[in-house]
C-alpha cells in the first residue's frame, strides 16, 4: 500500500477512535436523563462540555490535515525579538509561575507569525500543565550563522525516556500526562508547523528535573 494512504488511513482510524469517546458519553447521558430539573441541568452542562471538546479536536484535526498543503503558511516578515516578547506576555496569563525571558535573537525571518505563535504557545501550555506555581519556565531565543532557536524550558516533572520516543506522535498521551486535558495532538501540531517552516523540534528531558523543547529553523529563510 502507498505509504501516504497508509498514513492517512491510520490517521482517520485514530481520529475516529478519539471522536467516539465523547459521542458515547453524550449518547449515554442523554439516554439516562430523567425528568428531574437538576439532573437535566447537569446533563446539559456535561453534553455542552463534550461538544466543546469535540469542536477543539475537529479544529486540531483540520489543522493537521491542512499542514501538508502549500497554502498552509501565510508568510510575512517577522521580527523574532518582537515575536518572543509577545509570546512572553501571552504566557504570563496562563498561570502563576516563575517566568523568565531570554531573548537574544535579533533577526527578521520569512514565516507565518500566527502559526509560530500557535506552536510556541502549545509548548508554553505544556510547560504550565507539567509544573507548579513555584516552578521556573524559561522562554528563549538565540541565533548563529546557520540556525536560530526558539525554546521553552521548564523545571517540572520531566518525561520518561520511553515516552519521549513517542511524544510527537498523533494522539499520544504518556503516563505522565494522562490526567491533563487535551487530545494528544498538541505536540503533533507543533511538529507540523515547524516542519512547514523547514525546521525541526528537539526535546531534552530528565525525570524530576524538567524538559526543554527547542524549535530550530534555518537562517537561510531570513532576510
């Protein structure tokens, strides 16, 4: 079988599995709902929450489906220093943490600003979800002759070595993040956005000490 079609088939199978769960929850609670007004109110709230979760999942699936299209990126000139300043300001609203910005890249690049913000904010949210209020989270950038790097570093629980092999796979949720809300598509979306910019993403992590996710993009796409 053609590898592309095999990949798409597996993707659709995984998507169907993920959508089946909220559908089953909605159907089951509606079938069991009685005449009690309080019970009806609670059931409606639960159904609306599951519908919202399905909507987020469908949006993520559509983004991944578009990531291989030539019009996926809406390119413009991006000031990397200003981009990271914006990311830092947005991050402050995600939770009370010991935030630090190490912003050393002072170049302009050609890329999709909104997609890069989306990728970096996904990494920031992961860092927040895996840390506590006293944890340090560093958002940073730097550059050399060939590449520039954007990273999010945390001092959270870290990732098991076996799990680290799979974290960029679609729908993967390791043991350490089973209780965190999400579809398991966040890091897949980051990877898709980075690869669309001709770059790649790396993860360095140690259990009990934290993780660093680094986006690496080529300087030859700069002005």
